[in-house]
């Protein structure tokens, strides 16, 4: 019988540690502790500590976090925001809903924003650059920093996929105005539904965020500003508290799988692998995703599917500037080329090393290597 390796096993997210999750959920339910309760404040404290930041706020999702960060950055109606075209629509949607104009730009060899190419897109209206810490890799933030300084821009990181990854030892989400993280079930730190966090180091920013995510209320419960309802459910926080304890082990495991993919596939000329775990001492990658470039990509994907192996083309196969319904058109030939070749192979803590070896064998078989 053929072994089936889905791209992501959603039903295994609970099974991975069923007894502990059930106990935590029951405990919260029995206490009736649904909103802004102990489990949430504990998670916020633990996450802030993990990131070496003073404050973390659990919010409804990372898209809300990006909107809040853009507000903190002072984005005004009509301001332009430079972001990579190779990102989730949420990055651009956050800009749109704060009244800004998203300007998609090219990505480089590592699939992350190309700060040199981005210079071509700067205008007098540009106010913010949004690097996306994609696939569990932090951009070259030296380059982004120089770029931002040269044009007087604020940096708002989309670190939804970046938790735990580093550039020159500094964690994603700690470079810009605020860091936003997603705990969507397929994300590297995940909960049982939607969830996110926003982190900052400054006291006044923290107070703004505290109000923004909870109807504009301050700690006394008085309404002192316009706010949203964007609170992380206490139930989800209880689950995240358990998962955060073993998060570094989860990262190590992903890096081990990435090294195995590297070792087993690196001689194939028909594919280009993401940077290996030890390829560059400036980068510490977590492999939120394992995105390769493959010749005859669609045929490879169909072949793997026949063999019971799931794979995914990120964002449904379209970068931002190809989403014609949103009118973000731009001429980005390199990103166009990348989207003919990019493919994500299974990469998570629910698959085994044997799974990775079987996947690699099938890929070799496809290319007759
Ligand atoms: C998942 C993701 C988001 C959105 O996160 P949500 O928590 O689903 O709102 C934004 N940007 C990127 C790059 C993502 O991968």
C-alpha cells in the first residue's frame, strides 16, 4: 500500500499531545475564563520573554496585528507602503484597511524582499517598508535598515511566519515598529483556530496596543481611544502556553528535516533548494515552510500527488501583483518567473525523517536521478 504524506495533517495538531490539550481546555472551560484571563496574560508574559521584548499582546490574528503596527507607524490615507509581491494578501490588505496603498516589489534569491530592487518603487508618498519574514527566514535587515534610513521610512515587519528566526542573532519581529505573529493552525507556533500576537518594547506603544485590541479601553476599563475587538481567546492562549514550552525543540526538528532534504536532494540540477540550515551564519532559519524551485513544477506536483504526497504552491499560485481583482499590477519579471517554479514540500513536526526520505526518493524518481 502506498504511504500517504499529506502536506499538512490538520487532524494531527490535536493528536500530537491530546491529553495535555484536553486537560488545559477543560480547565479553562470549568473556570469560565474566556476573555482576557490568566492563561492569556501568562502566554503574553512568556512570549515577550521568549522574544526579549517588554510587551506582547495576544490578538485575534496577525492581519489585525499588521493593521495595528501600521497605525503605530502613523500611516495616513494615501501613504504608500513597499512590500514584497511574494507574500500573503493579508500583508497588502492590512495596508489597504489603514488607508494606505500597497506597492509590491521583487524578491531576491532567497524569496524575500529585494531592498535594492525596491528603490525603483520609492516615491514622495512612500512612508513605510514592510519586509516579510517569509518561510521562517528573516530578511537581511541591515539592507532593509539602510534602505529605510536613506528614504526616511518606518519599518513594519510582517513576521507572521517568522517566529524564532533570526538575522545576526536578532529575532524576527524585533526590528521595526512592532512585530506581528500568526498562530493559524499551519503556522510554526499554532493554536486550534485563528490567533496572533503583537510585540513592542516601548511603554507608550504598549498602552496604545492594549487599547487598540480591546475597544479602546485602558487598564481601568475606561474608553480612552478608538479600538477594535481583537483579543486572543483565553482557550487558545492556554494551548499556546503548552506549545511555547517546546517551541525551540520544534524549530530544531524542522532544521533537522531541512538538513535531510538538503543532503538528499542537493545534487539535483532540476531543483533549487532554500538556503541550508548552516549555509550562512547571519541567518537562523526555522523552516516554517520548505519552498523549493522546480523545473516542470506542475508535472512534479501531479506526480507526487499520484504517489500520495501533498505539496503546495504558496498563495494559491499568485503573488500580489497578479491578483487582478485588487489592482496591484506591477512589472515584476523575477517574481513572475519564481511563481512558475515555486513549490512547498511537507515541513512540520507531524512528519518523520522517513517521510522526508520517501518524498526525496519520489522526487529523484520523477527526475530519473
Ligand atoms: C499567515 C500570514 C499572515 C496572516 O496571519 P493571520 O493570523 O492568518 O491573520 C500574514 N502574512 C503572512 C506572510 C502570513 O503567512
